[in-house]
C-alpha cells in the first residue's frame, strides 16, 4: 500500500474531494464514531473513518479501489453522528464517481451492475420496473431463481406489475439524462482505463 | 511647530525581515515636523529606551512616535520611558509595523510602503496630541468574591490574609461548589472533602470574611476602587443566628424530594442541608415544595415544632443589601453539559447510563448509596462498566468544540475507583485521545491501565441501547480498524464542562466581556490571564475556561494578588483617554447612553436641557459613544476628531490632491 | 406665548427673495424661505437663511451718540436731533445749501430714500444727493438709458430659465446672486447653452458650454470681435435692426475694424472661441445677457454696457420673454434708491431735475422751490469735502469708507467736515468719524418696500419692535426735517409715503401696498390697471428706437507695469455681503468667512514664493 | 378644512393644548403660525405647501417643555415626530397631532409612499407612490458615470445649508457640516463630495424621506435620492424603517443583543 509521500502534493486528493463534494475532510480527528455507527461496517475491509484518513494522507489508489465506497448504503448514520458534521455520504458519492471516471476496477461487480440496470429502467420508464430489474439482474448474475418465492408473493398481492409503466414527465427524465450524458458515456466506455 | 522624534524598531527580524528599515528611515526624515529619526534592533530593550530618552534631551523632542509593535504590548513601556525623560506620557503614538505590517505582508516593497504610511499617520496624529493627566480616585478596600467554590474560597482566604475585608457571595445554601461533590481527586486520590472542608470552615470563621450564602448579586454600579453592589439575600426561612444546626427539623420534615446535590440519585427533605458538612450548617426551606408555602400557612409546620431553638421563620423575607467594594473576583465556576443532547446514548432515558458526576456521588461515602457502586436500575453491582469520554466535548455538531480538559483524568480516576470498590469489575474506556498533561497525570493513566486493567478503546461510541438488562455500547476500535460492541452493566458519560447558563446575564451586570461559549474573557490570554477587560474585576477558576482544581486554586491566588495590589495604594490612577461630552453641543438624544457598554453615561440637566454626561471613572475610553454621536458633542481624549482625521488623511494626501484637480473648482 | 412668521424681503442682495422671519415671544429666532415666492420658490442662500442673525447683534446701536471731545457719548434723542438739526442748519445758513451733501442708502426702503431725497432737495435745498449705485451700476444706468431708454434689468428673474442661451459675463452669479444663479443652472438643465466670459474660473464656468477668460478690462474688444463675426456671417437680425433700431451703420463701420484677429490679440480669447460665442449667441431664439460689476466697475464701464446692448440689439435679443440685457444689481434696494431719485441729477422715476415741468410737479406737491442745478456725485462730494467746499454731510446707512474707492482719501474728506451725521444700525467705520450717530433700525423692525433687481417692488414688514431706543429711519428723517422747519413730513406710515411716491413717479404710479401684498409688482406700472412689466421694450423701447452706439476699445486707465506688475480684480463671496456691515455681525456667516482674501494664479504665486494661506501685502498706485 | 378648524378650536377651548402649530394664510402665502386662541383660526389652512413644522415645533417644546402643543401633521411629519421622540427631541406624550392626508397631487410631487398619517381629520388618503424616483436610473449608471453625475450635482452646491436647515431630523446645536476640519469653510461649492456625504451619513437610520431638503435646494441637487438609497440599505440590513413605529430604535443607536460578546 502506497501512501502519503507520493510525488504529488500531499493535499491533492483531499482537495479534489473537497472541490467535488464540498466536504473538508481535514476537520476529521478520527474519533471513529462514523464507523461505530455504520450498519455495514462489519462487511467493510476499510472502515469509513479510515477512508477519510486515507484521503487525508493522499492514498487515492487504496480508496478508489476499495469495496467500502461501493458497500456504503448512504444511510447517513455516519453524517448524523459526526461531531465535525462531515457529510460522508457526499464524500462516498464523489469517491464512487471518481473511481468510475478514472477507471478503477470495481471489486463489487454486482453492485455496479445493479446500479446500471436500475438506471436503465429509470431512463426508459421514468421509474423502476421491479420485475424487469430483478429478472435482468438475476440473469446477469447467473442466479435466475434468486428471490423467486418472495417475488411471487409480491406479485400476487399486486405489488409488482407485469409490464413496465411509464410516468408522465418523461421529457423531464430525458432532460436529466441528457444533462448527465457526458458522464454516463465516459462511464459506459470504461473510463480512463487504469 | 512640534518637534517629533521617530524611533523605528527592527524587532529583530520580525519587522526588519520584511520591511526595509533604511527606506523607512529616509522617508520618515522627510515628514514635516519630524526632527529626529533613529532605528533600534529592539526599541523596547533597556538600551533602546535609553536612546529614546537621550534623543528627547538632545533634540528637544516634544512628541514621540515609536514604530514597532502593537500598543497593546509596549505602549505602557514607552509611555513610562518618555515620562522619565520629562514628557507627558500621552504625547506618544505607536505605529504598529509588526502586527499591522511585517507579519501580514510578504512583499518587501509593499510592506515598506505601508510602514512609511503608518509612520506618516502616527506623526500626523502625534502632532495634534495634547498632554493628558490621569484621573485619581480613592479606593474602597473591600473585595467582593462571587462564587463559593474552591476558587472563590481560595481567593477570599488569600485576600483576607493580606488584611483586607472580603464579602463572599454564593447562590446555593452552602459553599464548597463542585469540589464538595467529588469523592477523590486525581492524581493523588486525596479525599476531596477532606482537603476542602477545612477551608470552608476557615471561611466561616475568618473575621475579615463576610459570608453570604443563598445570595445573588443583582446590580453593580460604579468603577474600579468604588463598585456599588446590590446583593439579594434570599429568604432561608431559618434564623441563621438562632439555629444550632442540630438537624431535628430535617428529621421531622415529611416531604421527600430528589436531591439536586446528588443529581437525582438520592432524596432530601423540603427543609434540608445539601450535604452533612455544608457551610454554613444552617438548613434551608425549599419554599417551592414546603407545604407551608404550597398548601397554606397552617399546614404541616413539623419543622417549626421540632426546632428546639425556635429558629424556623416562615415569614422571613428576601433582604437586599448594598455594599461598596474596591474590587471584584468572579469565581462562579462551571456547569455540566447535559447528556440529553445525545439521543444515541439514550438521551438520559436509560437508568444505567449515568453522568460522571453521578458516578462521583455514588462512589462518595457521603453520597446517596453510601459509597456503593450499583446499577441504578436494580441496585445490583455492575461488572462491566463502560466509560465514554468526550460527551459534548470536541463535538461541534451536538456539543461544544473545545476539549473540557479534565475528563480524561477524572475518567481514569473513576476507573481506578471502580476497581477498588468492585475488584471483580472491568472498566472499558472509550476515548479519542488521552490528554494527561500535568504533574503525575500521565503516570496515573498508565497505572490505571497496567495495575487496574482498564481497557482503553480508541474510538467514539456511536450508540448505546438496552438488550435485556444489559446495555450494548457500540463503537469502533479505530486502532484495530474494527467495529466493537461492549455489553455493559453500567455506562458512565464524561460530560463536558460548560459555562454557567446565566453567565451572559452576570457579564452584563458586571460589564465584562464573555466568549462565544459563555466563559468570561481575560484581558490578555498570556499576560493578564486573571483580569477582565474591566478594571478592578478579576477572574478565578472555571468561569473562565475548564480548569482542574490546582489550576482553579492557582488562578484564585493570582486574582487575590491582583486585588491586593490594587488595595495596596490609597488612590487609583485612571486612564485619562476617555470620553468627554461638550454639553453645549449635546443635543440630548442620549443614543450614547444606549450604546455605552459600561453604563458610564448618565443623563443630566443643563438649564433644563437634557444632556449626556460621562462618569470619568467608569469610562473605559472605548469610543462607542463618540461613534454614534451625530452632534459630534463627544470627544475622545487622545483620539479627538482632528487627531484622528489628520491620521486618516495622512496616507491619502497625494490622492486627495489629485482628486481636487478633478473636482469642480472655483 | 406666541409664535408667528412674518413675510418680508431679504435684505442682502438684489435678488429680492421672499423670506419669513420667525418670531417667538416677540423675539427673532429664525428665518424660513417663502415656499411660494416667485423669485426664490422655497430656496435661500446662506445669507438669506441667516438674515435674522445680525438684527439682534450685541453691536447694534441702541441709543443716539454724540461725539464730545473726540469720544462718543450716549445721549437722548432730543439732544442728538438738536445737534444734527442745528449743525446742518448752521452750515446751510453760513455756507449755503451747496456746502451740504447727503448719501442715501441702497439698504433702506424706497420710502426712506424718497424721504431723504425730499429732505435734501426740499428742506436743505441741495441736489448733492447720491448713493453707492454710483460705484456699481451707474454705468449701467447710463449705458442702458442711452441704448434702450431705461436703466434697469430688461427681464425678470423667473424668466431666466426660459432663455435658450445665457451669456454670463462679469458676474460670479453663484456667489453674488445665488438665487439667480439657480435659475441659470435650471435653464442649463432645460437645455439652454451657457456662455461664461470671465477672467476667472467661477463655479458657473464648470457648467458652461463655452467658458473663456478675457484679459482684464478688454470687454469692449471681445464684444466687438464677436459682433464682427456675427455681421460678417450674416447672423444678425436684419429685420429687427431695420424696424426697432437706429445707428446700425455707424456700428457696422466701427465693428469692421475689430477683426477677430485683433480681438484675439487684445483679449487673449482665441478666434475659435469668439466664433463659437458669436454663433451660439446669435443663433439662439432667446438669448439673455447677464452681467454685473465685472462689466460696470471699469473706467470704460459705460462702454462695456453699451457694447453688450449693441450685441443684444444686433441679434434682436431684447424685448422678448427670457431674452434681454440683465444687469444684476447688487444691493437689496439699489434699484429702488435709484428709482427714488437719490441721484444728483434725477428726481424719482428718473425724472430730470433740470426739467422745469417735472421739477415743477414736485414743487407743487411739496410746496417748496427745488434747486435746479444737478448736484455732486459721491466721488465729487468726497473731492469737494476734501477741498473744503462741502462742510456738512448726512449719511444714511452707507459705509463709504469701505465702499468707496481710495479709503485714505475718503477718511481725509470726512474728517475735514464740520459736521457729519450718520444714521445707521451699527457703528460702522464711517459712523466712527461722525459727530452725531442716530440709531436706525433693521429691515426686521420697520415697514416699507424694496425694489429688487428685476424691478419688482416688494413689501418689507415689521417683525419685531425696534431695539433699545432705535427708531425707524423714515421717522428719524421726518423728525429731522421737521426740526429744520420742513413742511409735509407728518406721515403716519410708510404706506402714506408710498402714496406720495406713486403720485410723483410715473413708473410707480399704479403701485399700491395692497397690490404688492402677495407677489410684488414690477415697474413700469403706470396705472392701477397696469399689471406691471415682466420684460421691457416689447413693442418699443422706452426711448422709442433702440440705439446702437459705436464703441472703440480703450485700455483701462491703469495697466500693469514693472512697478505694479499684477492686476487686481475684486469679487464677491456667497458668505459675506458688501462691506460686511450686516453680514459680519452674523455668526453663521462669520464662521464661513471672516476676512477678505485674495486669490492668485498659482503660477504667479509660485514665482513670488507665496504659499497657500499666506498673508500678503498689496499696494497700488493709490496706496 | 372646517373639520380641522373645529378640531383645533375644541382642543384649545378644552385647554388640551396651549397652542396649535399649523399653517396660516397671510399675504397670499401659507406660513407656519402658532394658534393660541380661537381668534385667527379662520386663517388656519391646509395647503400643498409644506414646511418643516415638526422642526419648528422643537423650538417651542424646548422653550416650553411642560406645555402641551398641537401640531398639524402629514404622513412625513408624523414619521419625523416618531424619530424625534426616539431621540428625545420631542415628547409625544406632550403633543396632540392633528392629521392631514395629502392631496394626490402632492403625494405625486413628493413621490411619497405613505402620504397620510396614522389618523387624520382632513382629506382623503391618496394612493402612495412606489418607486425610488431617480434612484433606479442613477443605479443603472456605470460606476464612472455615476461618480461623475454626483460630482456634477455636488458641484452646483452653493452651500446654503438649506437641506440641513429644512431637515426635521437635524437638531444638533452645532453641525458637523460646520466642522472646519471636515469641510473647509467659505468655499462654494463646498469640497465635493465630503459635505454631502457627511450629511448623507448623518441621515442614516433617521431620514424619513420627507423630501424637504430637496425642496429647499436652490440648485436642484437630487439629495433625496442619496438618502433613499441609504434608507434602503438600512432597511435591508436591519429591517428598520425610520418613523414607522414608536417602538424600536434606529439600528445605529444601540449595540447588538449581546453587547459584550466577543467576535470570533
């Protein structure tokens, strides 16, 4: 693991995160309350407080290739607890985006794939078509019958429509996607290739 | 024509490193009415001062400009210096080449230019200065000490021992303060009460000390050497003279109420004495609870019947007394941060989550449990006890941003006491850092870990919740990089030290400044740490910032010395650079009266006209009044309009000339 | 408790602003502008705003003074009056009426001036009566009378803003006539072109479209130059010249000699600028000339005035609303003092003393014989006094010691008199030389009328009782006249005097107190039906045809030379007035400006090494 | 008008006031007058001519502090009284105001937002005029242009002090404008822009936008526009409008809520 004394300026990464998220990670004095409160912390290799620490010491590679940033469920407990009011959710968002843009390999393929199907569904219908999303995702992850029982139960109660339903303001949805087109394209093309 | 001498200081490399002294000297020589210019490596040094004195004599200087640092540092030095050379000390002006120039600029050329302008401004002003003579006032040699905690007690005793009269005012029925609630003190583990109560007794019996408990200051008027203070002695409902302190009355009182002294862990009566060693030992009736006051005059009166000395007096009324004091020591202490702000710790809902002070009462032999550590929920002895540090401290979001300074130490002490009391128990301490700066402090913390087996976990607790009769404490061990959970029987929260909630009101009464957290501000953090900005008012103990006992005692002693210094002379010399109202010009709008932070302005009548008038001994010369006076009826001595205007105009002379050309001329 | 405001007319300059004196419990406490007054419309200059201040000055004369053994002694009225009457009577008897002289006052009311004139001619039997107008606008009276037939401002003050071109020369209007200057600025804002010809940069010049500085004393030259350009360009109003004027050919001939080149050479104004002035002025629909003492106070003053008249006649810029030749008269009532005949050769209303018919009218009304020969002017009087020919003088509210040229000469002259009687409200420099000083009252303590520069006759109203034993000047004159055996001086009020003025003075004939109650009336007003005259010479000039007078340029009488290398020109300040007799008693004005000062070209000052604010000694060939 | 006369007559008769300061029509011009009895009340008028009556009133009240006076007030007069009261220059408890609503024409001429007092005996409330007059066009200028505009305006000044003399809120016995250190005496125009800026600063937090200053200005400097702008700033920053309410003081005449709090 390479960190801290790299050829670049030591604040480079933290400054980048600050510029993109508006959050100043230098305020963190490592009390660890974020990690203590995080419901997914037990799944994480690197705890949230350490992600912040790694940003502080310019350890970009470690951060952007970590699974932590993908495991984060944006529940905001960390932000609520943080005595310095650092919004870790924003930071995580920015880190995920940087990771994609700069072409880091995502250690959690499934999450990335799920996100893509989710977005595609939203793009097409303006909302998520649960059935389609589930089916696509399960097929792609080669576990076609996962969640089948629960899915049928929900279907019977009319919670999952068979066909996708479009929402009314599709032109607005199109606008949103058009706006984020450059990013999405870069992301689809596999980014910078690192 | 004035004869001005300009003395440019290098301040070692502080100024000379950024400002080109040669250029400055040359420019200064060209300023009108400047007849002597010289530089010194350190003008404030003895040799620097000697050379000023010499120049005054040799060049017959009548005004002096010292271009060095902030007047806050050395104005007094140089005033004294020129006074000893025969000049009026107020014919000095300082150009601040350090804080205002060299320290804040990098570009040498620009800094030099600015230095020249600053000197030009100082010369412009000094030329118009007039000699001022300090105002002399007699001193009332009696001190008022506010607050009967360890700091107030110490200050009162020290002043008294120097032979001056003291009035000690405490708002609770007893003196002692927070120290009297503690069990042992760190790091020596002295019994808190054992070292405090002798001092309390001393106060009670000291002939120089007038002790007013259950009393509060309502109004402070006047000025250093002559404060007029109004104090309200609340009705105690027990005759202080008659009462023998036997305690029969307390026995007979039928009402049982939660004890504030024990922070709700124990009970007291409606007539009570906060703790057995209370000073004075005379009980007090809680009029909000006592049946005589809540249900009717003829109700109960059990205490009255029980009293052998006939000391109970339901008819007693508040007494307002007035005293004159020469100085005031403020030692009103601190309050504790309320842990209810932490919903994730139960917000005060879980019985077995207690504050450190509650733990202190519990472990105290004189406390509600007689010194037994128990789970308040079921009275059983706890095994796993979790101490959580920084509850409120270092928390910008929910608490206060500063470090409360003493929690690391008292938590370590409590962990130790826990093990002493319950050898089977285990202490877990969640901390962020361990701040143990102090004599024998670090060693103490080490001992708690190595000898008493306390487990320190570096990380903050995120959540505490009940599972069965246990408490689950969720945190992270940031050193190990893993989340941890501790199953605890008892959780002790090291709550932060906060200012007294009513400190702003007191500050207003005393006319002293306080900081954003409600702590009273010292005049200078390094050099005048126990003085407030208002002359004659001194600070001691934790009303100023979080302090441990030795610090509180030390500041109390220091404040006492300040008081004694003041009382050592019969007269006071007051700063003459104050406001002066020209009654002729005054239009009587009295906006000045509204804005004066020192209440130094009063309304007067001059031939039936309403005008403002300044009490010269209260005025601190802040200039706020002059700023709001549209009639320009208020002059600040030493800062008159012509003095300031010429100072302001000095750097713009060239620009002004240019502008004039552009303006329509006639 | 009482508080009231009394509408009256400002006592300082000739603008004639309407103001209220505030009276609280019979004491003067302030001044307010009249919001609805035709001249000032709610504005005032600093002098107006502080017009009440001098009235109650500590320095006011409160009792008559008589000089005994070289020192003044306060005496009662009887003694003072007796001394004055006996003294004057003795001189008249012993040396004849011609050894007496009187100075009237441009600060006093029309009624008082008329009475003094009556006293001089009817009681003392002398035409030796004059006043300070001699020194300021005598050349105006002469010049305008010659060209148009009437020596007053052709237009009214409010009209100024209707002009579309204003030529200001020899008038620092913002300082000397602030409320007229405000009209000029307003005209400018409405789009009028402003031309300022002044040797100095003045406040108005910053707002001028054309501002040029002529060499001192070269006014005729630049005006001739401008007219040369106008004629050669054919910008003159041929029709107007044909119909309304005479003497054009002569003028044309003369002007031809004054080529622009020559004008540039003499005046220092570039030909380009002269051309711009000519074009702007000539092509304007309504052009107005505004001038003051910068034009008149020259040895060539009358020439200067005539030249300006020529320019106006040449372009047809006279006799129209907003367009004409407008001398700004200095004193509040200098116009009135002239109108009242306080002039050695004229009776009231500019009626010649020499005319048997006109003089006869007065003789009938007054029942006395009047002297026929014109009397002496101020300057001549001083000459005569110095020469011992004048033995006794009566001076009403003037301070010739300061206002007349050559102070040393005047002092000598006055000191040689056998008797000097001064009627004033302050012990002025002149009064200090007097044998008898009679305490008169200020404008706030009496009734009467003032005539403003635009011929507007307006009321002065009494606001407070006279201070001390002081008496209204008109009463004093009447009492003195009666003491000397004068008949017909039993007036009950100034209004009664005014009635007599109207009877004897055709241009005032239609004016009565009720008619001027609200907004005043501008003369000529020949009958009760005549509404008065806003602008003059509309259909015909007072003298019939307007007369061109060919004028040659003459250098001033004194020029700079090696011994006296600098030229001095006088000016006014907005903060003081005239000799300062009144304004220097006003704290507000003194605070602004308490002493006279001299401005110098920075180049000259630099050469002489005189720094800003330095005291300098000035000497001239006269001293 | 009759209502006004009747009201004043009654006040005087009941001795509720010792005198009523209003306008008297004399010599064809309305001018300030203190009516002390029923006599002469027929000359009491309401006209579109405005005088700083509340300024004149101060002279009466300071000479007779115990007496009660009545005064005719328009919207602007009332606002000025409120500010004067706050500055201890008049005592509202010793005053009886008789309100007059301005005519629509006058409201228009003055550009007055509230052309009537809180209560009035005479007139119909005219519609208030919104907008800052010249302010918008001046604010629209480029900085240089604006500077030059003001310099040209100030250059016209003949230093008559009419603006100050007419200002109902200017009550100082000695005026800063006469401080020779700030404004060299005896110069016209006074050194621009210091004279007018001093006056402008002195209006902050108390100018009630009556416009009497501008009315008194013989050379037509748009003074009110400057004061309006400053008024806007005060209103935006502190939410204070001078003359609006008797409660509350001008933000420039008291310290903040926590007078001793240290900054930072």
